[in-house]
């Protein structure tokens, strides 16, 4: 390798890792986007298959029962754990004292939340004893 190539290589590796996401980053970014009511950001953080469902839920966002409506005082989520399950990453997230599992899939080199697989898991409103 030429000295010029060696000089540029660390910058290229840094740029490559900056473009990738982690499941934790996706969960936190999605929560922030929901708090900001930023639909474009939410679209970038969910799977392509989830976008139409997000749009339907978003339009219903003014309803108190909408899962995409966060009260102004809603606490931010925290990521408690992430585990692999085949091609999926399962993130255990908590909002206040309530925990839930989010299913993330990799699309286009980024981790994105899949609403359909997540919906099959225990809802926010149920207790851990209901499993």
C-alpha cells in the first residue's frame, strides 16, 4: 500500500462505522423521534414493511389511545439488554417501570424496528406476569 492509501484508510474506516447503527442507537433515536413528533425520522428507523403501519398510527396520533402518541411528560426509554435471535436483535427497553421487547431487523446496513414482530410480543400495558 502506498503511504497515501495508509493515510486515508483510518478516515475511511471511521466513515464506514459512522454510517452503521446499533440496535441500542435505533431504539433511543426512535424514542427521540416520537417525542419530537418527527415522522420522517420515524420512517428511517423502522423497517420498510412497517412504514405503512406507522402512517396509519401516525394519523391516529391525536387519539389518546394511539401507541405513537407520547404524553409530553412521558419518560424516555432506556435499553436494558439486547440479545440475538437468529437474524433479529431483541432489545429489552423500559419506559419508566414498564419493560417491553422490541424486535429489530437489519435493512440496508442499519438496524430498524419491525412493528409487526414487536406487536406480537407483550404489550406495554401488560404485566410481566402475563407471559
